[in-house]
C-alpha cells in the first residue's frame, strides 16, 4: 500500500503521523483533503492574490507596529530627515519618518505594506467581478459571496485607517473629510464625530483609536471572515469552468497534494515578489514630502488611495443640495455621496444572488460556472455596475483629468454628472446585445460547425465552404449553457381561470418581467447541421446533464456531405 | 496503514485496533464525500457510486527534458539562496540615516528580496509543471444537503431538546431571561458614552473674539492694512494666542484677501423694504473668510486673482470672494463665513467679533 514505488516515508515522519493519528485520528479525512481536486482556470488565482496580499500585510504590518508610535502628542523633530528638522509634528508622523529613514528595511516594509494593501483591494475587486460574471455566487455559494463582499467593505475601512495613521498632510485631509461626512449624518452625526474624535476635530484621540481598529479589530474580523471564506470554498468544492469533464456532478482537476500545494506556494512567492519589486522601484506614499498634518494647509491634487476613489468622486460630483427645516440641517451634498453610491454598489452586490434566484425561480445547485454571454441580464447589469463605479472613480480624480487632458474642470464634473446616469444604461443595453450576439455565434458553431476556410466545388459548379463540426471538447463548452425556466406570464391563468399564484400583484408582475428578461436566450435548433446531439431546448427546459457517455455520441459521423469529419482526412481542395 | 503501524514499532505497540462496539473513527476535518464510502447508497445519494480510488500516475523514468528542468529548478533555488544571503549582507552592511543611504539600502534590500521570491516562485512553478507527472483526478460533487432522514432526525431531536428545556412551556422563565438580556445588550453601547464630550454648541464658536489680532500664518506676526497693500493677494491668518493649537486652528483658520477699490461687492439684503449692506465688515478692501470649506471641512487654499475665485482642492467647491464668498460651483452648500474685521489702536488688523455663523461643514443641529 505504498503511495508510490519511489518513496517510502522516513521513520520520523511516519512515526509522527502515527503518533498524531493515535491521538486525533483523521488519517482518512486528511488523506481525502490531500487528494482534494482543484479545477484549474487562470481566473481562480485572483482570490489567491487577495489571500497572499493579506498574509504579506500581516507580516509587514507586524514589523511596522514594532516601531510605529500611535500618538498625536506633539514633539519637535530632530531625526535623519533634515528637511523637517525642528518642525513640530505628532509622534505618529515622527515615528513614520524614523521607520523610513532610521530603521533598516523600514522603508521597504512600509512600501511593501502599502503596495500589498493596494494589491489586496485590487485583487478583491477583480476576484469579485470574476465570481459575479461567471455566476459562481449561485447556490450553494451565496454565503461565501456575502462574506467576500463584507471583506471588501472592511478592506476599504482598513485601508483608509491604515494610510491615515502616519498623520501626514495628505492623509489628514482624508480624515478631515471623514469628519465632515460624519457631521452630515442626520440626528446622530454630530455625536458620532465627537465620539470618534474624542471631542472637536482633530483632537488627540483619533490616532490611537484608528491604530487599534487598524491593527486589531478589523484584521481580526478579516482573519475570521477569510478563514470562513476558505473553509466554505474547501467544503463546498470549487466551481469549475465549463469543460468536457466538468459537470454539476463531477469535477476534474489536480489533487491538492502535491500539485495544487506546489502551484499555490509558487503563486504566493510571485505575489510577494510583485509587492517587493514595486516597493523597490516604485515609491508609494512618501509622507516625508507631504509634511506633518495641520488642519490649516492642503496641497492640490489630493487623492486618496484608489479604492476610496469612487466615494471621493461621488463627493465631487454632487451639486450643492441642503435642506434647512425646523432648526435642523440635512446636507444632501454630503449624505447622498456618502450613502447612495456605496448603497447601490454594496447593496447590489449583497442582494444580487437572491434577486437572481427570485427572478429565475432557480433553486438548484450550480457547480459549473456560466460563460458571461450565457447570462445576458447578469452580465449587462454587472457591466452597468462597472461603468457606474468607473465614472465615480474617474470623477474622484477630476482635477488631475482636467489638468492632464486640458479640459475645463467644471466640464469634467458635468460630463461625470451626465455619465453617471447615461453610462450604466448604455452599458446595459450594449452588453446585453453583445451577449446575445455571442450566443448567436455559438449557435452558428453548434449548428453548422466551424468555418474551415476550405472551399470545395460541388458537381453543379457551386463553391461552398467546408464547415468542421465542433469536437467533443468544444461542444461541451458551448453546450454548457443553462437557461432559467420561464414562469407563467403575468396575469396568465390556468385551465380553471385561476391566476398563477406567483404572478399576482405588482411584485408578481415585476417578477414576471424579470423572469422573462433572464430567460431570454438564443435557441439552438434541434435539427441543426452537424449537431447529432439534440439540444434544441426551448427556454424553460432544463438541459439534461451531459455525461461523458452522451457526449461521445456526438462524434458519430454525420451524413451531410458538406461536413468534414474530424476522423477523416481533410478533403483535398478541388 | 500497514506501513505506518510497522514503523511505529519502537514507540510501542501498534495503534490498538478498534474495540468492537465502539464507534468507528470519524474524520474530523472538513473533507469531501465523508461517510459516503460506507453508507453512500443509504444516505440519499443512492444513484451515485463512489468511483474506484484513482491513483496518481507513476513516475516512470526521467526523460531528458525533465533532467533539464531539474537543473533549471535547482538554479532558481540557488539564485534565491544567493539573493537571500545578499539581503542579509545588505542589511548588515548598508547603514541608513539619510535620504541617500536609505534609498541605497532600500534598493539593495528590495532587489535581493524580490530575487529571493522570484527564484522560489519560478523554481516551484517549473518543478510542478515539468517534473511532476501530469495528473488529473475526478471527484464526485455531493450535494451539501443532508439526506431527508437526517434532517428529520435533527428536527425531532431539536424539538425533543427544546421540549426538555421547557423553554416554550414556561413563559415566565423565557420572558425574564429575555428581559435580563436587554440591558446586557445595551451595556456595550452605553459604556461608549465617554468616548467623547457632547457637542453642545461648541461647533458654533471659534476662538475669534473682539480685538483678537490676526497673525500671518508662518511668521506669526500681526499685520496692518497698509502692510497688506498688494491688491489681489491672499494670505492665511491664524488667531493670536492659538498659533500652535491644532484644535483651534481647525475651525479658526482664515483667508485674508485684498481687493482693488471697487472690486469688492458687499452683499446686500432687504430689511423690510430698505436695502442694507450685510457683512459690512471689511477694512480697506480687505476681507476675511473662513478657510474651512462649508462642504466637508478641507482648507480652501487655492485663490485665482483674476477671477477672485477661491477653490477647494478636495472637491472643487468654488467661491466668489468678491461677492461674499458665494458658491458658484461644487458641492459646498453655503458661502464661506466672513470674519468681521477692524483695526486696533496700533493699527493692526483684529477681529471685531467671532464668526456670526458656524464655520465648516453642515451638521444636524446647525439650523
């Protein structure tokens, strides 16, 4: 029963394993873990980038915390950075200068920390988009998705507090904006600001409070959430991209040990290398150039880190709306940018899996991902969301855009104010049409095969192009399309004249409309050329599961003389 | 397993075999397909039969490309080793303590660390791609849902347990328990009360008071209207006595702007039917506005002389300094409050009073 003819576990290893199994058992369970199959696709590495950036953040953050002094107490600086000699500054800022200039590897650690934080957020965003567009959030993985969105939101806050800790001029402006936004919250805002800052802005409480939130509270929650996220991925197994040997019943891939383990370890080193290379050659957040924070000064082109950009853009885009009534002030020019874009983006992300389930009526398990084209409404909504986010994000740098592109500043803002409404709408319409167009292309391929570029002359003189039918692998990908079932039309009645229960009322009507939108698809004809496999499913039919046995039928030679069969020699050109 | 038991020999007798009547060892880690090999047919997945255990492919012999790959992997790891030693050497050998020295150190440390990581990553990647035999295994995806029997058994036991606890039957216990937890839940919120003082009216006032001198930010010197004679100029002002008080400056920072005669238009309003000048608080065409933006509190630091526009660099709220700092673009809802100016006995500019309205961002109680 050796696992390999080459290798026999050394005594110490086998002995340790036996010792542990005597006490904890688990040889069988762990063997199954080691043999656990991981389907392969390049996009599955995106989440790993986020995971490994987080590990790098913990490592470098621990190092930084040994030297950083989270105190707003003022001192006069006499350190190595002579340009600020004799300047009054907070201990937080002074200790950041010390980390940069007086601690060996301190600057490197700071820069790796900052770069990996940006990489963490960027990879989360791309990972999230991948999961959205492929429908990986569907049953049974909704909770994993929700946890991921919460990780994303906490990451924003963690990053904001992190880059604000050095108490430099740039990040101080960010904290000032945070205070202004808190003040804008109706009823409790003033109290929230006073309690967070320990009194009036800026005070001395905010730095130690941000510090403990940044190094303990949020990382602790993130660690717990990431662990849960990973356990769920393990337990429910990874989704697979459509392929011949991936179905909702079986998954194919390389086992965890040694293949995935080696690959993912390599990937960790690559992620670390990327952060280290950036930290070596690309300066980030040179706080010594910004100077210590004072509420009286600011520099132009003040931008937050990229992940806060969409909120910044929302603030910049908003016109001046404010209500005064009964001795109270509601500042919509702060409240709307603070609440609405984040509400739409995060609320939309959190609710989408359940909305889609409601609209499609689909309660089944999904382990094989969708190709984005095969879910036009989802893909179009996602692209609309990306455009919405992108417009906000670009507007967050409106001054830089105006400066670099020589467009008047107010024009940039006005363009953004229009695009925030028009852009997502256009993106939705265009994306939906592109998806349906790509489905038509797939239909073409399935029904008529691939254009080979080989022209044949028929006996009557006509020239035709030879089409090659899709082979099994290609067919499996194209046929992985699943279309939601069509519900009874709104207001429709059964044979007794009773309206369908789910179609009643405004909600029922809305559900019917959403359902018909989701069920729209390009139907592949059952008697299509070269398609020996009947798949002319009308919307509403679940596709039959494709097993390997069924697929092999499709390579039966087809009588159509215009088709080139893969097992034949290619026809000679005549 | 037999191997494992054999090598355990020296440590003592092999692991005791299961005693009849004890439950079989159950896997404790989250694994795939637990419990299905034994009872797969009985637990609702009857249709699925666990496939025969798949084996990894044998490593037959070493083709020539594998021996090449082996060398490349070894080189990668060797380079990583050298770079790692280089990192330690750079750490020991390169001092920091000035900008140039820090940059040198950062370059050496960062470069060597990058090479360590790249060497390890590349080595591991080539190893798994070129040296390990290509293996693909297939696993059955089991529905997470428990079999109906199990769910029913769970529901039954949960009902039994709840019945035994009498939680439902004894409302007095239940309700007093819930009552007891209410203040407990409130305590974590209540104890946060001392995080900060209550606002009261503190946001309505700044440290400006009648007769307080305007000091030029940076030099901290008082200024006369004659000294600030260049029209079109703008300087930042701090209140005398609070030049280093960040809390005071966060509200009391002021912009001082000098206009050419006739440029400055004093805002007016109708008091009944007579037009009166409001905020007629300027001295010698010098006007003082709060530097704290009425949007979210950034310092409005950019001033364009030709148009008299004050621009907030954070969100581009634009104020017209010539007309009482009225908002002409952007999200700021109100003009910048104006600080009433006058001169004292020595001719220095002083404040006539505090701002007549709260400075900075809107807040609920502002009105």
